[in-house]
C-alpha cells in the first residue's frame, strides 16, 4: 500500500495530495558543487523534512543521499548554504536552513539532488511560498 504524499510545484506540486508518483525533475542550474558537508543545518528559519520513497513499490529508502543548495539573502550561492544528509532507517530526512534569497528571473527555491543505489538520480527544486517555517517535501525516486 502506497503512502499518500505531498509533492511540490513547478517541478513537484505542493499542497496537492497525490499517491506515490515519481518526483519531477527540475533544472540543476549552474551553481551545483559536489562535496557539500554532511550537516543538520545550513541556517535557521525554515525546516524541510520528508521521506525518500522508491517507485514503484512506495517503500521508504534508508541511506538515500540528499544534497541541497540555495541562494543567500542577496541572491548569491555560497558554500555555507550547501549541505548533505543521508536518510535514516525509516527513509526520513530533516534539515534547517535560512529562507532562500531570490535572484533575477527566479522565485525563491531550494535545489536538491537525491542519490540512492539502484535508483535513477533525481535533481529537482522546491519552490517556497514565503513565510513558511516547516515544509514537508517527499522525494519519490524511480528504481532502475
Ligand atoms: Fe537556483
């Protein structure tokens, strides 16, 4: 039985409850850098949490590697706002960061890369509405 999950828009659609459906890909953009440190926090103000889930099968994925990066208040990408986390035994993750800044032509967003053995890598973005302090973001990755 698949868990009901929420996914976000424009890549993933937020506020819409859907069944276990692969999370949409979104642009990596030019600011990704590998090697972000494993951390619980890259700032303060908003907490993003959720599960990494396998499709099909809808099972949670322990040990999934999640990287995130976003712009600072002035719209620049800096190393201190890059982090990595691995999901725990129940496939969950949670990190706290600062509200992303904006840069020309883009709404506030956080970039993600998810890597899990046996699954296609996922690169996506989470779009923020502003004023949110706790955001749930499930990431559904496709088995290879
Ligand atoms: Fe970006």
